[in-house]
């Protein structure tokens, strides 16, 4: 591994320690704010005291996320083997980074709504906020696992190469496609079962954009690599066969999926939710099929 990547990993470890302290601080602040609101207390003095420290903590957490994404991208370039762990951490890092902005928006909305006496949706917003913190915690845990598994210098036991290995990145794209689709299907299912229709309509577009971003990011990265290499054939013979078979099977399956959605829309009056979520479901199901089939054929 080159010197720049090693330095980046060491910076990442330092930011991990500092930002985790900030993460613990922000979680404590959120819990204290929740208790004050539940007790009906005045929160203006409390928010005035902690706002600057909270902002600094979030900045360090954000820097750690960006550093982690940079480390993963550099390692994708440096190693000649695909890695499920690196792919998952890349997926988790993008989602967790986006959720940081969501945390800031949520805490701002909570304080404004409480000051205005609008208490109806505050506790559901706290639930989303706590779920986001669990996601951040999972991200920290997996980064620690990666550091423990690879060491400070990122030694994997396989000799790194100086050139980008197309096969490894190709497989990592499929891993992230599977993770994106499974996460999307799970979240859409939970929302369909437990969330009012009006709330789903309000946030479905932004939610889907957030869920798709990790896959979009790694695909763009793969495209940039191909463009920089100035290759005439973007797939080798094996990859082309795998992609062609997966695309054909996904196409046939998508017809069946769309037919099922059509039947539900026209025959089942109690499934109004399907009119809102059918396209995201369709997209994630087809992505899951395509990425899974490509990965299976590649590993076979």
C-alpha cells in the first residue's frame, strides 16, 4: 500500500477516536433533550449552552465519515481482491453520512416545534433520531472491525497491486447493489406496514434517493475508472456473459413483478399504498435480482 494511503488510515484512526467521543456526547445531549421535553421543561437555556459543542461534535463526526469513505475508495484501488466487509462499510458510510444531515434537520425541527407548542410529531421524530444514532454506531463498530482486521497499514495478507483490478471492483459493485436493494425493500416494507400513507407520500422521494446513493456512488466510481483507462471493452468475456444472463433473467422477472403490481392495483382496493411505493419496490427487486445473479454466476 502506498504511503499516502497509510497516512490516510492513520488520520482516520485519530478521527475515529475524537469523533466517537463527539458521538457519545451528541447521544447524551439528545437523550437529555428528550427528557426535558417529556417533562415539559423550558429548553431554551439548555439548547443555548450546548449548541456550539453539539455543532463541533457533528463536524468531527462528519470529517470521520469523509475520511472513512476516502480510505475505502483508496483500498478499492489498491487491492486485487474483492471484499464484502469493505463493500458493506462503504455502503454504510454513505448512508450514515447522509443521515448526519438528517440528524441536524431533525433536532432543529424538534426544538422549533416544541417552542411553538406542536407536540404531536415530536416523539416520532425522536424515534427516527435514535434510529439514526444506531446506524452511526453500527458504522463505528464496522470501521473498528476493519481496522482490527487489516491493521494500521491496511495489510490484508494479499499483496496489493499498483493497478486497479477491474474484477474486484466489479464484484464490489454487485455486493453494494445487493445491500442497497435489501435495505430498500426492508425499509419500504416497514414503512408500508407501520407508517400513515400521507407520511409516506411526503418523504418517499427523498428516502429513495438516500437509499440509492451508495449504489450510484460506486457505479459512478467504476465508470470513472473505465473512462480513465480508455478501454474499448468495459467487460471481459466472463463478465459480459454474466451480465447478459443476469439482465435477461431480470427482464423476465420484472415482467412478472409488474404483472403482479398491475393485478393488485386493479383488484385490491385495500392496497392504496401500492400506488405510492410500486416503483421503488420494482427498482429494488430488479436490482436485487440482477446483482445477486451476476454475483452467483461470477463465483460459480
